[in-house]
C-alpha cells in the first residue's frame, strides 16, 4: 500500500513507521519534517500536500496540538488551538483526503485518553478528541467504495512520560510500539468506525 503518515517523524509517528515500513511505501508529512510539508491548521496547505502526493491507499495522522490550561484560566483564544489543530485539522485532512483515497482506502486519526480519563488542564484537548471520535463513528456509515475510517486513542506514552508525568499522576504509560499496533490494525485490517483505546 501507498500510505501517507502526517506526523510520521513524531514520537507516535516513528513507531507507526517502524511497524509499516517493510511492507508498504510510506510518505511522511510534517510542517518542517518528512518527505512533504503540510500544516494541518490550513486547508490550503492540506490541498497543496495532496496535489503533490497524489492518490494513496491509506491516510494516517499522528499529529495535533492543544493548549493545556485550567478551564478557569482558559480564554476562547486558548481553546482555538485545539479546535484548529486537533479537531478541524484532522477532520479537514479526512474531508480533503477522501478525494485522494483509492478504492478500499482508509483514514486513521488520533485522539487521546484525556477525554475518557480527565487530567487537569486537559479540557480543550478532550473537547477536540471527543469531536474527532464522534466524527469517526458517524462518518464511517457515510463512506462508500470501501473507504474506512478509525481513530486511535493512546494513553500517555512511556516515551513521553518524562515530560507529562506531573499531569498524568497514577496513569500507567503505554509503549509507543503497542500504540503503533492499533494504527496497524486500522490500516491493514477491515474494521471501520472504531476508536482503538490503547489504555
Ligand atoms: N505522546 C503521547 O503520550 C500522546 C498520548 C496521547 C495522544 N497523543 C497525541 O498524539 C499526537 C502525536 O503525539 P506525539 O507525542 O507523537 O507528538 P510529537 O512527538 O510532538 O510529533 C508530532 C508530529 O506531528 C507533526 N506536526 C505537528 N503539528 C503539525 C501540524 N500542524 N501539521 C502537520 N504536522 C504537524 C510534527 O512534525 P513538524 O514539527 O515537522 O510539524 C511531528 O512529526 C498528538 O495529537 C498528541 O496529542 C500523544
């Protein structure tokens, strides 16, 4: 398969690349990293990326930003970071990317544990994660031509835990390699409308 991986040079992305690279042709994308440049917060940038890349069998996203801020201190502008990146960025990738998917292609997006297991300051990210998960479940029944869509909801990663441990007290981090297997299930399997929770 020809697979586009946005965020392919990131912590999760690299683990996904490791699992898929021997069996597939991978195209990695990032704002500055990878084979092709894209900023998911810009519709024009997503369109330009697909014009360069052309048709693919699978689209994977392992990127998305949010501002971590206690709700009592959060402004509408703070919340827009997650809306534009994690929420709309991923949904726009799916909406534009569907035109570039071959028959039986798939889309795999990324959410995260904090929508199910709240952490302080995580409400904005949780909002975006919940929106993406609901979009995936609902969009799956609209697609024809065998197009599938799923998302992966990782726990905090072992590889990221040093940076995030103050916010994730009592969480049991999961290795990136285990999270990557959920992306493999989405890309190489047959399921659709799923959220793979790797908790
Ligand atoms: N790490 C965790 O513990 C964890 C747990 C649950 C969920 N998640 C979620 O999983 C996603 C990936 O996490 P990660 O830890 O792998 O992140 P990461 O290590 O920071 O990597 C992010 C990757 O995405 C690219 N990227 C960032 N913003 C982008 C944008 N606007 N457009 C296109 N590419 C962009 C980056 O490359 P460039 O810098 O070149 O753009 C980089 O390759 C995030 O949404 C994160 O919230 C992470």
